[in-house]
C-alpha cells in the first residue's frame, strides 16, 4: 500500500502512521516504511534512534532480492513494525530512492505482513510512478485548501485509471467552518474524496497510539480492509 500526496504539509505521514497503528490494533500484521529522502517521522515514536549498523548500509548500497531478510534484524516494533530511520539523507548515504521499493518487494515475498505501508514523499518522478504502479492500494492525501486541491488534481491528471478501486482519496485536517475547495463548483476536480479526517487539535504532540484511535483514520482503515 502506498500513502502519497501531491504536496507537502498535508499530514501524509500522520495519516500513514495512524493507519499503521489502527490496522495493527485490528489484528493485522503491518510493516511501515517511511520513504522520504530526509526522514523526520521518528519524532512521533518512543525510540527515535536511527540505524547505526554499518553492515546494513553496505547491503542497502547493493540490494539483493533478499534485502529485507538481510536487514530484518533492525526492524522495530512499537505501535506497529517499522523500518527505523536512516542516519542521514539518501544522497549522503549514496543510496538510490528505489531502495524503499526493493525493501518492500522483498518483505512482501516473506508473507510476514498483511499490509506493507510505504509512506512516500511528494516528489513525482519515475520512482514514484513505479511505486504507484506496483502498489495494490494507493491512498492520496490532500487538504481542503485551494493549493492542495489544485496540486492533487495535477497529480491525478498524470495517473491512469484513477477512478478504479485501487485509489482512495483522503482529506486530512478537515475544518468544516473553513472554505472547502474539494466541493467548490469552480474547481471541477476529477477525483472524489472517500473519507475526511478532522483537524487534530494536539498537532505535532499527538502520539502514534492516539492517531490509531481517530475516527477518520479508523474509517479509512476499514475501507482498506
């Protein structure tokens, strides 16, 4: 499963981690992979430490089809199982962005997980297109603001078969008292929002466990199940 967005700042990682926790609480085995070039997701977790073992980075530099099994010993478990953050940005480590896709593909072959969630950054390039193509489900996160809606519409125009069951659109940080460009007749968007997740009053202080109990995230998880 791929969680993505057309622009930054829409709460994509918040939604992705919430879904990982919610699915786990519903007795699903979940592996969360944060696929950002510069990772910052760990601030919501108890263990914020990065992968330090040099042998792991050696294996990631030249990943084999069994790369997940080779680095499995560093997988952590809190609210859900996850690949810990790398110690530096991909560029600094000499790693290609495709490493995330290769780890997920390798993990899928083990049949250890019901869901492998890839939380990808908003850059749209060949690697993102490959992730979208290979994912069995794609959750696209947007906000109700004009800029976010227009960016999402631009992303949609570059994806084939967007109306199929593979795609799920989620409006995060929904505020019913503010203008909603998702429903504006002037926008003329070509996608339909499947679920709304209301604004989190706790902001960045909300924990991964609390995210899993949010009603909007729970409803989204049930749609995925």
